[in-house]
C-alpha cells in the first residue's frame, strides 16, 4: 500500500472546494502568529524588558519650595538620591537576569507550541490515513460480498457465506464512517491551534507522514528550562545583594535661601548643600532581606529540580524514540506481505480454493497491520519532535 497524506475527496467531498492547502510549516507559523500562548509569552518578555530599562534608569531628583516668617523667608531645596555603584549594579543585574529567564521561558514556550502543532498535524495525517485505509477495506468487503453472491447464484456456496460477507461489509462500513469522523475531529483541532474556526474544515494537509530521520539533536546543549532556572537564580542572588545594601541609600541636598529683609541685599541667593543618610532606628530592612533570601533558596531548589526533571525527560524521550523506530521497522516489514496475503485470499476465494473465513481473517490481519504501521509512524514522528522540543535552543526559528 502506498501511503498518501492528504484528506482526499472521498473523505470530505462536500467541503473540498473551500479547503486551503496547508503544510506543516504553515500550520506552525499560523499558531505562532495568532496563538494566545505566544501573546502571553510575548507580554511577559516585554514586561521583563521594561523592568530592565527601569532598573537602568537613574533616580529623578525632587524639588521643594517653602516659605517661613523667619528670615530668609524663601527656601528652595532639591534632593538627589545617589545611585552608587554597589546599589546600581545588583539592581540592574537582577533585572537583566530576570529578563534572560523570561526570554528562555518564552523560547521554550515557542518550542512547546511548535511541538503541539506538529503533533496535532501528525495525528491528523495518521487519522486521515486510517480513514482512507478503512474506506479501502470497506470497498474490498463490498467486492467480497458481490463475489459471494455470484458464487451463491451459481451454486458454489451457501447462503451462509453471503450472510457472513454482508455482516463483514456492514461492520467495515461503520468503521470507515467512524474513522472519517475521527479524521475530521483531528483536522478541526489543528485549525483551532492555528487560530482558525473549528466548525467546518477549512484546510487540507499537504505534507506526508514519513519515518523520522536518524539524526539526533545536538549533544551537550544547555536546555532551555535549565537556562531559565539558572537565570532566575542569578536574579534572586542579585536581588538579595540589593536588599542587603539598600538599607543605606544616601541623598544629596542642594538649594538656596533668599528674601532676608535685614540684609543689605535682600534678594541675594544663599546656597544650601546637605547630605542625608537613613538611620535604621525602626526598620532595619530585615524583612526584605529575609524575603530575598527565601526567594534565592527557592530558586536554587527549583534549579536542582529542573535539572533532574529535564535530564529524565530527555532520557525518556530518547528511549521512546529508539523503541518507536524499532517497532516501525518491524511493522513496516509486514505491510507488503499482509497486502499480498489479503489480495491472494480474495482471488483464491473467487476461484473456490479457500473458504470465506480464511479471506475474512486475512483481510482483518492486513488491516490491523496497516493500522499499526500508521500508528507507529505517528508515534515515531511525535517522539522525534518531543526530543527536538526538549533540546531546543533559544536561537532556533
């Protein structure tokens, strides 16, 4: 059997004219452009970018003006917080690390979206192939029923063979209808992921379902979840340093006094320069430090957990891919033989060489082997894409 990968007119003839050809790359691009998950991730990265820019900004000065009856009467003062290097550096470092973590999480989310759409595309292809197989099997069952009726009319077989062939044809027709509905459901699920409507088919799948390539993803690559957890840990460490040092944030004061009527020059500007330093009398900042320390410890534990879970997930994905490839090779070797046995059995029955039960058994075995081969194709493709998602790099498109 030569496997095709598109929804054919025999499956959905009533909507084929309105369908748009869509490749796997088109489906992924549509999901990345219109999906809500991408919009949420993009908002998170934009917020992290804004936080990083805010952390780099210098504090604004404050200006105040007062009047008093005491001379001089007019006072103008300005306060400028000193953004000292030991305060500015950890604040910026925490924001930049948080931005890196958001970027890595967004990159992994994009990889997860690609995996979900790829997997749905693959499942839709396999469902379409199963529907095509079921319809072809139902047509073979109808042919077998006609052969049984012809042989009954000439007295070769009894009415029992005709009844048995009719029951078999009816069952296979029901299976073909169920498989067609399942293929339609998979197609509509793909349309929803692409941001299209899910009430009726609007696309036709153009790519084919092939065995995954033997090439393995790059070894030794830093996984995106681990990179995000490492960046989050760096951010919490910088935040802890900033919380410990920000208890003593000095401020420079500058301004002038004027309006002394007792002076020979009442409008003379008298400069004022001052320096202020917070005195930790009631608030030592221990709560902020304790909270930052707890967040650092939590990020450290999360990094350790992410490393172990990511390593286990990659190892499991590699095992699943190897097992799927082995099953695919074994099942693929049986496909041609099963097809030939089914065709030979029908020919032999038409010539009166074998009973009907042998033909039905051969057809059932052929359909099960072909269906298993299609499932193995989809499983191997999904396993390869799962491994690719887990080992994705931030710079991948």
